C-alpha cells in the first residue's frame, strides 16, 4: 500500500521524507519488520518502541511513525511524527488491512468471567445456522479449519486487524471477539466497528493494573460508549447482564439499543426453573422471541448465565430460539473451563481456569452441587498479578472445599514462598485442618490424586488450558491435565483419556 494513502487519515502529522513508498508490512515490534515495512514506535510499560527504530530500519523498515524526533535515522527513511502514536496506530492498521470490520458483523464480549465460554457458544450457534463465524480470544484465532494461537485475550491493534482481514478473506460473515479490560485501556479495539457488544459480569480482578474497581468498571465502559451516537449506531445492540449492578451504569453510556438477560432481576431474556445435575444443567428460557426449555451438557450457574448471553446475542441477530436450543444442547464446553478428565477411577477430576475470587467461588460451588464425596482443591496464585486477591482466594478455597493443597501457579519473577505467604494471610483464623502447602505444583497434584477416594472430586484451578509454566525467568512445558493422567498411571497403571471438547 502507498505510504501517502496509508497516512492520509492522520490529521496531525509532520512528514520528513517521501511518501511515495510502497508499504508491504507494518508492526510495533522491530523484530517482525520486513523489507518495505512501516515501524510504529509505541511507548510501552517496560520498553519504548522509539529505542528500536534503528533495529527496525536494519530489518527493512522504509518509514517510521513516532511521537519523538529520531535524529539518528538514515536520510532515506521517512519519518511521520504524530502527537499520539497509540491513537494513530488503529488508523494505520485499519487502512492497511482495508477496514476489515466494515466487511464483518463484529460481536464483542467483555466481563471479568465467562468471555471465553460465551464467545464459543455464540460462535457455535452462528456457524451451526450457516453464518460463517470466526473467533478471537484467550485460546486462539479460528476461522473454519484455520487456527492460530494468540498471545493476549485481545490481540494488539495490528494483529487484531490482521485477524479480521483473514476472516473476511475466508468468507466470514461474523467475528466474535473476547474484549479484555487491558485491550480496551490500551486502545487495541479502536477502529473495530462493533455491531453487538455483551457484558457478562464485573468482579475483583486485574487490580494490579486498574488499581481499584471503579477504574476497572470505567475501562469496560469504553466498549459501550464507543459504539457511537449516529442514527446508524442506534441500530447496534448492547446485551447486558441485568443481575450485575454495573449493567445500569453501562446502559446509560451507550446509544445502542439495550437487551438484558438474567435470572434474579427483571430482564428481557430470563432463565427460570433451573436444574443442576452431574451431566449438565437445564432451564426454561422466557423471551419476547418465545419460550423454550434448554438442556446443556455443561454444569454450573455461571454457564446458565453464559448461555443466556449467547441466547440473547443470537436472538438479536435474528436466529430462531429453537435453532439456538438445538445448537447449544450440542455444546460440549471449552478446553480448560470446568473440563472433566475421564479416568478409570471412581473419583472425578476437573481442571478449571478460575483465577479470580468470583470465578473460583463459582467453580467450587458448581463442583460441590454435583459431588457426593469430598471436594479436594489444588490452588495457586500467579506472580506479577493482583496481590490483593491472593488471601481472598485462599479463604474461598478453604471455605468451599474439604481439603486444599496450596501450591504455585506461574510465579514468574516473584518468590513462590512470598506468594504463598500472602495467600495464607487469608487463613489467619483457620487452623491447618483442611489444608496444607505443597510448593511444587506437580507434587501437589499427585498428592491430591493419592488422597481422592470413591465419589470424591479433585478440582485443579488457575491454569485450565495452559501448557507452559513460567518461573524465575525460565519456561517449561507443564499441563495440569497431563500431570493428573501420569499420576494415575504411575499409581495404578490404569489407562486414561482426557475429555477434549469438540470445538
């Protein structure tokens, strides 16, 4: 793409050099720049892209976008100076990839918990109804048979627009995106034209980044306020959880039409007569589009909420309730989200991604409701993350389990013993009757397997689908699921297979 055409959308800019250049690639990481590239110098939390402009030129950059003067650049490299690189970035990415969300119906889902499962539910319903749909989130970007791993729940601006472009090129009609608070705060979804946005819930998480709950709530507001105010924007939809008090706040800050779902409070789409069983859950849906009973293969009240959100999105997209029911009743869950590992044992084992207080409490309560024996929990809190939730989560685990093995979970650069000490601060008034500390995570899982008896359930939390463990500057392959299977094989010589949901 011609550099002049690429930068025409930037109102405030100072250009040094020629714009008669063909740009073949653009990136914020100098290591990814190739010949003919445009390097965009983004100031970050730990590194500043301006410091890597020379590296980008060495790799082939013919132009650079920056907020600062770069006197050391070669004379034949064009420099475009702008007041705010982060605001220029989505304009450039959108132009380079041909405004891909203008060719897609984009659905964004935000909230503390439930984003991954809800996006997968929506993706399944739309695809099952013949509306080709791509998905982007914590696990991957996927469109049809094509999938790529993602580094962040909401990818950076350039990668995100690249994914949307790939989906449109493969004939997608819809894209469903997990929208994180970090992604919103860093402007990663600027330039993405959402048709429908969804709010699942708001609870304690990421306070290492947002500092307090008001800031966290206000950041998520951006997804709703950025829907716009034109008559066209008023045809967009905001789907809100009526049972979460933050929904009223978001409803006042969007011009989109509001559709609510819930269980406890009045809502447009409600679940009634909810029943839980070991094989799943069922409930009656009441809506302006009709009523119907849903029987799901996934457990837990939180999955009732996830399903309600997916039902609401599907209904406002014009899909019949009966078609939605047929699709969701085949939904087998998402890898690492209350994923049961099938063994030849009389006890059950579940791995779950729960990594914040509400997510942990919901997972444990759901497990308790379908467990007749003891509940054994394995819990750690990861390093370099919100320290305030550590004692809260330890208390929740000890309060809702018969026995807890407190252990590590990706400590990164932090001392694991310090992390565990902060967790145990939540148990000051509780004697170590139903818990113990096992620093090594593999050993903690093995101990839980050894302890489990008939009808017991082990629930291993925090990592879910993750297969890498980071500690002290090193990363190793590590899967909670595989540790369970190896532990059982070593102790009994049995044959085990994991239930991997059909996604």
